[in-house]
C-alpha cells in the first residue's frame, strides 16, 4: 500500500496591488506654501533666485514667477542693443533657463484678489486667463515711462523695453535713408534732428550711445553732411545728470558737446506735437522740429497698482515698511521700481538696479523667515548705502563714482562694462556679450533694419479664441 504525502495547504489569495505611492504620508498632510512673484525684472527674478537657494531642499514650498516676457532684460545693456553694438538677444536671458525649480508663467497680470489670495493673469496671444493662488505675494512690476508730465507725450518714443530699442534703431536708419535722397534743406534738417527730453542718467547714456551710433552710420551715407545732423538734450534741472556730483556732470557735458550735442537746461518742455517740441515762452527757439523725439523724463508706477487697495505714495508706488512688507496685507510684499522703500532717514530708495538686486536678497530672507516661523517671525529691514553710480557715454568714455572715488573717461567706461557683465545671468550670455564687444572694436555699425514691427510700434493686445489651458494652472471661465 502506498501512502500519499498530505496535500499542501492552499495558498492565500494574492492581495490586490496597491496604487503607486506618489506622495509620502508626511507630505500629504503638510500644507504647501505658495510664493508668487509678479514681474520679471531685477527685483522679481532675483527674489525668485534667492528663494530657490533658500528652499532648494524644501518640497513644501512652491515658487512661481509671472511675467509677460519670457526673458530677463539686462537694462543697462539696452543702449548698446539699440545701437547695434550688442546683438539684441544677447542683452536678455531666458527666464526658464535661469531657474532650477521655480515655476514660470508667461502671462500679464490683470488684477489681484487679496481676499481670495489669487492673481488673475492673461496670456494674451491665446487669450488665456488664469487663477494663480498664493500664500505670500511679491509685487515687482517695475515702472513705465512717465507720460503724464508733458502734453502730447504719447507722440514721443519711450526707451524702456527691448522692443523700444529695436524700433528706435529702425527709425533712425530709415530717417537717414530718407535724408540721403531729400533735396529740401529744411526737411533734411528735421529728418536729422534727434531730441531727448530728460537729462538724467538714462537720457545722458542714451545720448552718448546715439551720437556714436549716428556718427558711425554716416560713413555709409556720404551724401549727408555732418553739419546737418543735430542732437538736443533738454533737462528741467539747471544741469544734466542731477543724480551725480557737478564735476562729473560737467565732464559728461564736455564729452557730449564735442560730439555736437546742444543742451537746454533749466527748461521744462511745454508740449510735444507731431514732429515738434514746443518750448515755454521766453526760450529760443520757441519750437524744435525733429522727427526723432525720445522721452526719458523719469518713470511712473505700473498702471496696475492704481487698482490695488494698497497705500501708495504720491508717485504711485506701493508704500511698504523697511522690511518691504505692506501694512494692510502682511502676506504682500513689494520691491524695485514699484515700491517706496524707506531708508533710515525715511526717504525712498532710488529705482536703481543695484538697489533692486540687494532688496531681493533681503526680501527672500524675510519671506523664508515668515514661511518657517509664521506671521510674527523676526524679519530684517533693508539698509543699503549706494556703492556708487556709473554712466556710459558711448565708445571708451564714461563717468561715475565708486565709493569715494570719482572716475572718468576710459576707466569709468571699463568699470561700467565690467560691473554689469558680472551681473549678467548665465556664463553663456556673458561670453556672447564679450564676443559682441570684441567684434564691435573692429567693425562699423551696420545699416540693416530689423524690420519686425513695420511703421507702428507693436501693441501687446492680440486677442485670440481661448484654447486648452496649460496643465497645473487654473483657467478662469
């Protein structure tokens, strides 16, 4: 008889596979802190970069930057981008390539709901409107050209964006082409007259670059006499560059005068008409006929700020305390050109790039302290003494002060270039800028128009039918 081995016990039924674990339990229970930054200039971009460093290993913090342009513009290089010394694309850096973990949304901010803590933004080419929620909000929307001081200012060119620089370059080249075939002397003179209204740092640097640009271009137009070309710089103060010491302003005046610039100081423009600058009574000449009129008479706050229920200064900037926090909304901060940040004497800091860079560092630390320690966390006040001020006057000439030292000529020009080259993000862009500068030493400016816009400066409104929203951002119906 054969004895059979006992049958093995039945195997337990296999358990149903569990769904994949995408988030740790601790992370599921932890509230993500959403930091939203509005604006892609110095203040906004560098706040995001500093926050990235602070929270690089903290997955509980989400950083989002919203800007209507997907690039960061190195504004000090805008003058050389306009004159052709720099390739325009080399004066900017792609924002997405600057970030390692921060999120970027390419859209224009339309309104802010402080009660719901939501930012409403629109991507104009496809007409998307998004809701972006926040726990901490940074307003760094910058400023725009102030066109409220002089009647008819809308007829003048601005010089604030990359589009402005390219459009101005095209316009000047086109006017030279017209002047080359024009036989009427008065009409020719008007075509060849360039007026800049505003003799501060921006106006002086732009005039310095434009004089070099036009004089170099004239070598390609032998039929245009140099004596017909006219440059006029108008300043309401009694001298140009009121931001700098009088001796440095005098040096800049001398450099530009030798290049053929005429100065009208202590003069407030009465009005700007089509092809004409109207001066106040008692000033000779009463009008200046010019086809190129550029307005650099200061900045005003972004128009969006007018709609916000925040305290604002007389110039429209958001009033904040020394820590850059608003008084009415403790989760809302502001910095850069759109914020009135008080110094130790109660006076607002000037809207300069060097200040915005340092404001961003302090603000990032303050937001980090609040995220980690709550509303009552200890935060620091922004306190900064200006290192100095520099201005480029065009090819090999500059002026400025570094600490207590006044510098002029080639040294100031070299320091200006070196400082801002170091501030340019990403080594790839730095190398391209240096290559452009080197090439410009050996070759003249070309007369090619980058005809991207036609006869009219581009607008940002381009409505299209709504399409599928981008994943991860809530679309508003």
